[in-house]
C-alpha cells in the first residue's frame, strides 16, 4: 500500500500545490506579497496531500491496511 500511496501523493501533491498557487495569485492580499507566499502555499499543498494520499490508497486497496500482493 505504501507504493500506491506514494504514487497518489505525487499526483495529488502536484494538483494541490497548483491549486494553492492559483489561490495565492488570485487573492489580492496574498498576491501583493506573492514572492514570499508562493513557497508557503506550495509546501502546504504538498503536506496536505500526504494524509489524503494515504486515505485514497486505502480506498484503492479495498479499505484494508495490508496489501494483498
């Protein structure tokens, strides 16, 4: 399940980092200091993707904690 979780994290982390980047660029108060806010937003996106990828990988494996392979 760890391998599946890592693969999902790579994809989900990229998506969440991109969404957080767009949020920083679209909100005027964040965009005013974008040089400092963009790295934080991207890091939060990748960090938020870690537990979410574990949950998605668990659902892919049928809700079981141990892989069947």
